[in-house]
C-alpha cells in the first residue's frame, strides 16, 4: 500500500520571515510613490491656483505648507517625485533589454534609493538654506 | 503567418492587430511616451520649485508667469496627469475585481485626473495672464 504520510517538503517562507530583496522593495516603492504622487497633484493644483488668486489665497496655502505636517508632505512629495523618476529611468533601461543580470538589478535598485535620498536632501539643503525657506 | 491554415483569427482581427484585450499596445506606448517626457519636465519642475522657495505671492506669480516657465509647467501637468491616469488604471485592474466597483473606479480615475489637470492648468493660465 502506498505511503500516504505527508512528505517533508520545503515550505515557501512567509513574506514576514524572509529577507526582502532590494529590487523587490524598490518595485513596491515605485508603485507606492506613484500612488502618492497621484494624490500629490492636488497639492500642485492648490498651489498654482493659490498663486493665481492673489496674496490672500497664497497666504492660506503657505500657512498650511509651513506647518510641520505641510513641510513633511512637501518633503515626502519631492522625495517620491525624484524616487519615481529614477525608478522610471530604471524601467526605461530595462525596456532596451539591458540591466537584467543579478548584479545589475541589485546595483540599479541600490542606485535608485541612494540617488533619490541624496538628491532630495540636496534639493532641500539648496532650497531651504541657500534660496529661501523661512523668509 | 496570414497564409497559415491554423490561424483562428478573422481577417478583420488580423488587420486590426489589437489582440485579445482589444486595445493593442496603446496603453503601454503612451505610458512609456509620457514617462520619457516626464524626465526632463520633472527636472525642470524641481528647479522651478526650488527657485520659488520662500518667495512671496508677487514674486511667485512673476516667475511662474514667465512664458517659458508657464509653458514648461503646462507641459509638465499634461504629461504627468496622463501618465498617472494610466498608472492608476493598472493599480485598479490589479487589485479591484468587483464587477461594479472596478469600472466605477476606472471612471473615477479619469474624472479625477482630468479635473486635477484642468485645475492646475487653469491656475497656470490665470496667474500668467495676470502678470
């Protein structure tokens, strides 16, 4: 008679157990930043209409954006924008058929996150300390 | 290919070349086209954004109302809103499967992107003509 006992088979590790590969994290981040930027366009539209509507409307916008929540949203928006752009460039490189080797995928994923954080910090340092900020 | 007796497609289907989704490569192509356009436009937008840090309303209007800046902003808004409509459509198609809710969300996606795009475009034109 056939042995019907369950054999010891390797189990697929649960998503919470195994170490997330960086390219996988960057793939998820690309989608999440895309969704964030989608709703962030409300902020751009509000900003442009505020400028168009004169000093009163603009001061209401700046009053919001100068709160710590507003600053955090603006900081997050600029990071998401730069991150999604770099992630998009990565996808355009893949569209040409290049960059699919293991080492290349790891390198591109690392370049996306390091590049986006560096560029965002640089942008805010230049914008905040050298151009405007608290003025 | 067309002379193959095993091909089950109708002559119309072969000529249209749209495949089983009936929409061809349009979604993919416009997604990539706007993605390529978004790269220089986003860099320009970030530069404009930084140059406006901490300025008052009059200065912001003066800079944004410059023809070159206003046109770059209009192109940026047009390209990102079309790109994000395509992107959000894929997200909806991936996660929402209800027969009613799915087409409703895909409609709402189009409504939202057109509304927010027009609002931003209206802002740019209004502040530009006010300079």
